[in-house]
C-alpha cells in the first residue's frame, strides 16, 4: 500500500475504533516510502535520491524524525477512551505498548529489549540513525523505532520493525550532502540492526507478523479478533488520502 493511504488508514482507525478498544494493525509499504515526522522540515529530504529510487514521501501525524519504510513490518495500535491505558502518561503508556513488540520479538528468538537511556552521538534527520530513550534494541543496536500521539479520539502509536535494512539508502534520502551521507551511514552501521541479522537466518513477513500479534496478546492477556471494514471506513480513508496525506500543503509546508 502507498504511504499516503497507510497514514490515512491509521488516522481513520483512530477516529472510528469502538470505545475502550485496542486495535492492532500490521502492514507494509509499496513502493518504499520516506515518512517525515509531523513537524520535520521538508527541506531535509533529498528529493533527487527519492525520485531516483522510486520512493514515496509522506508526512506522519506523529512526531519524530524521518523513517525509510522499506524492508520492514510496520505496526499501529489504537486505544480509545475510556480505556485505562489512557490514564497513563505518554511515556509510561509508550513503554507498556513496546512490551508487546519486545515480547513478540523474543518469541521469534530475537534477544530484544527496550532501551531507557539517551544516545545523542549521531545528529541526523533520520529516526533510525538517532537512538533515543524509546528504542527497542537487540545486541545494543536499534531494531524498532516508534512514535505516539494523543488526540480526543484516543491514542495512536505506530512504528517500524526492521526485517532487513539498507543503511546507504536510508542516508541517501535524508541528506543532500553526499559526503555527509556516507559518513553517517558508516557510523550508523554500529547502531542499526534488523531481525534477520539478529537471528542469523532469514524469515518472512508473515512469520514476523504472527509473532508480533502473539506478543501483544501475551503482554495484555487478550485475544485479537479480525475486523471486517465497511464502505464508510474506506470512504473516510479515500478522503484523507486524497485531501490530506497526498496534499503538498500537508507534506511540504513545514
């Protein structure tokens, strides 16, 4: 699914989910897409490299830095009031939700853990190149990057679980300076990893997806039921995709 439609799906999920519910979605991107944080400068993007690679560009409704969505599984989770998790502050609820991801990765055989520190060694517009207090790591290297937002409708948290990673492509699209891009990519090799690298063998997206679902189910002691979406949901997605996430006013006007 294209980037603008993925972001429209997440927003409509937040606006239409039943009261006091937890909704989990996992998805991929086709073509690969660079998503910018809500307040990130569009001028940081290397449009020439994006066009050369055939990538999309979209702006998220959540904050944070740029993420290149390519060889990954993306998750989004929506929680609506009056669910008790919404009584927690943002950071505590963020940590709690990350437990589902960590649990799923551990089921898979990845030794993952949530880092609660702050590493500012790399200064870059890329989320994955700038480790922060809220990273899920494996082997001391970043594996999952996430962001959360709160609105009157509830909570939306989404993030990228790297199945594989092409570090050079990541820095090519977030830096207009080729020399700087190369330096950052070289430094980031020691800070970014992937599920397949940590396992030492290759798995597929479906296997990763199944384990993430099991991880959330185990962490929250709940069972998820598949939801059938109706025409009204898709009409709302179509509208947001066209008039917001595909809009230059939304994407470029920062």
